[in-house]
């Protein structure tokens, strides 16, 4: 299959759990990647614990579940970890005050139970939450987030992941990080990040699987937010040559534990074929 394996077999035999990225690994936007459903079916048949860990913030888990099911890939709510979910849970426990949401309408469901700032307000939020708004980003919207942050020196900038770009149907598109970086620069504040590449996100995934980090492999298409971040958290990282992958990804400091042509090659890597 043209699969490049760079980790010894004995190391693979130590692997007990899998983290799957979604966009770029199981599908590209609205198109399934060949072999994705078959691979996830193989994982289920072999009783391997797994989670879907994604920085997708343009939709909630119910939308993601329906999308995966259209591709023949099973998923339950508690199998999906997103920055929206982890950020909302954290704010419900630790937060106090209104939340200004800059997320897609399809993702708002994950923030139920929080006190939300009205969309026409430019002040009065304890948290300013930045997600992927896609084409809805414009100067007025970004400037509103800036004004809310400046209105209160105690307000917290919350980043739903720090992915720089992703692979859409029409090509590469900006993701959350560039807009967070603009607000960090303009306000002089550092964002509180939920999602990849934060180590807390990977630790939470390990706890959810009830496995140690060293027993888990992360499968992703981003050399930075998937592979490097997983390795820094003590996990193995498998890079797939789909999604946002570029040959130049293999020329940097991060060395994946394996590089596969696509997700369809995972069963052979796992079994040492």
C-alpha cells in the first residue's frame, strides 16, 4: 500500500487505544476518505478503545454524529471530544459571568446552560469564546470581540483549539488560530486554549479511555496539532497523507512514529502486516 512505518513492531504491540482526528483523516469536508468506515469497523470488531478528537468548532456533536453515520461510521456523543465540549464543561465548573460566543449556530448547542451575552452587546462578558465562523468572519465581528475584551480587563479570551487551517471542499481555509492571534496581539492578552494542541486535551482523552498516554496512538493529518502535540503528551503519533498533509511536513523537527498513505492502512500497521 506504499505505507511507510517508522516505529518498531514491538512498540506497536504496546498500543491499546486510538484517537482519531476527523477532518482530513476520516473525511475531507463532505467527502469520505476511502477505507475510513472499514477501518473504524475493524477497530470496533477488535474491541480497541477509541475516541474521535477534533478541533471542529463549526458544529455540535449531534451534527458530527449524523455526518459520520452518513459515511457509515458509528459514533456516540461520549465518543466525541471537541474544544466546544471541554470549554463549556470548564466554564460551567469554574466560570462566573456571561459568555460572548463567536461560534457557528450549529455549535451553540454545546454551550447550553451558560449565560450568553446578547449578540448586539459589546461589553459585559467574562469570557470571549472564539471558534470557527468561516465566511461569517468580517471586520465588524472581529472588532466586536476586540471591544468586548477591552471593556473589561478581567475578561478572558478563550480559544477553541489553535488549528491554523483546514482542508475544505474548495481548498485550504483559515481556522481558529489566526483570529485568536489577531485578538491576542490587539489586546495584549494570552488566550486560554481548549482543544488541540493543548496537553490538557490529550490528558482528558487518556482519562476518558482509562489508558495511560503511552498506550495511545493519535491518528491525524496535522504535523503540529495532532502529531507533535500527541507526542509531547506521551502518546504515539501517526501522520496520514490525506487532508492538510503536505510533503514538507516531513522536513521539520517533528518525526511521526509512522506515516500512512491513509486511514485505510491503519489495520495493517497495527497488526504488523
